[in-house]
């Protein structure tokens, strides 16, 4: 039962919101309720590839679902200008609503869609350079780790990449710090100026 739940969850993550998947004895059945009822069948072999297959096999299956109209072709990256706009918008939201409330709203801005290919360190490092550059240059943001971490988390998730947002604490002297991690890269650094922070809160996909 647990394996079946994991399999259905893996398929559901890549489907468009209007689609629902049901496990059958011969595989799975995807129902598309967008305009008219439409069904797409999957074999048992294809269903298992979502959990046990390689990233290349999953990528091929997701491509087929995109062609069938049951999944969305998510963008690969954001431009430098877009990163700057997101960073300023997130910083303004934190100042207006508070960091805690922004964290509770992450599920609205950071979807649970998971791209078939795993994030690469180079891909995340490029985003880190863009976020840090805008944060350094902007008197408005002024190196706000919370804005940087939330911006990175949201943009990575909107590109379909796995990311985790951490909030950590340091006791002596007391301080809080936030960062997002993906593919072994932290945005911003997890230990700025050599100070280690113990994570007290971690948020993964979709703000969960």
C-alpha cells in the first residue's frame, strides 16, 4: 500500500492541476477534467519508472505527458532581471507581512511539481550568483538573508527543482539566519562569515 501511494504521488507531482491519476491492475489511468472528460492509460512498466526508473526514463515519460496535455512544460530558468524583481518583491512582502506569514504562504508561490531531471550544482550556482549580486547592489534589500533564501526557494520550485528552505539559530551571540539548499549549494551561504547555525525549521517542496 505504501509503495502504491508513493507511485501515485510521483505521477501526480508532474500532472497539471486538472488531472487525476488512479492506480489500476494494468497500470494507471489519468483523467483530464479540464474541458471534457479525457482518459490516458499507462502501463505497469511506465508507472514503476516514476519511482524506480532513471532520470532519463522519467524525463521521457514526462515529455510524453506534456505532449498529451496532461503535464506542463515548466521553464528552466529565470533571467537576471526577473531574479532582481522577485528578490525585491519578496523583501517587500517580508517587511509588510512578516517572515512567518510569508513562510506560511510558500505553498501558493512554490508548487510541488518535480522536474524529471535533477538540479545540477552549476544551475543552482548561477541562481546564487544572480541573487547575491542583486542583494549586494540593492540598498532596499541590503543583504537580507530571509529575502534571498525565500526568493531562491520559490524560483527553484517554480522551475520544478527540489529545494529546502532552512531557518537556523546561533546561540553565542544569538542570531537567526535563513538559507535555501539545492544540489549541495546554499543560497545564501549556510555559515556566513564562518558562523555555524543549527537548523530549527526546514521547508521542502510546496511549503510543507
